[in-house]
């Protein structure tokens, strides 16, 4: 419908869902996998909201307009599970979710995804940009361990 992926787009989220990896995201980053959705600790962090999680459908759907109801329900269910896990393990005081569609809507990866952010008083999430450098696997590991500890039960 309203798609913007370039021809031959190599979707990093499809690669991850199929068992692959790239220089930004590895299978180890996945903290929860369900039949139609998965969640992983993102390598792009905001200054005061580190360890945020992305939830994606396991099949390729570029944006909200393309998302079938079953995939949307699966993503939302995983978002809820992840939000509860973040809230109970990150010592945060709330959760925010964000989802973007099309370039004007700030979408920059052409696969539907929902951000799940830990929130803290005065964290200034909506007035800051993501950090320029990506979080390393070692930086992500403590968040992955915390979430897996809760989500595996």
C-alpha cells in the first residue's frame, strides 16, 4: 500500500527471524520468540533509556498498513510481555512504546517494529536523539540476561 523499501531491500529483521545475524544484531540478542513475533534488545540506544527492546513480526510486513491482524495481535502480546519484564527488572518507573510508519513518520527500517522503552523520571526520551554509537554485545548482555530470566519462566 504505502511502501518505501528500496528494490532488493535486505531486511535485517527478516534475517534475524530466519536465524541469521549481522554486525548490529545477533541471535543472542533475542529475549523472546513466539510463533509470529520476536523481541530483542536493540543496539541503538537513547542516552537515558538504555536496553530498549524491539518487537517485530517474524514474517515481513513493512508497516502498520500491511500488518495482518494475526501478526498485529502477536506483536502486541509480545510487547506486553516485554513491557512487564522491563518494568520488573530495569528498576524503571514506567514504559513507553513507539511505532513509526513511512519516512515522514520517522520509520527508517522497512519492517514493522515496536520500540519498548524503560522510562525514568526526567529521562527526556522524546527530546533526545539516539546515541551515535551502537551498543556493543557486552553492553547489551546484562539487559538480555535480566529479560531472559523473567521471560523464560
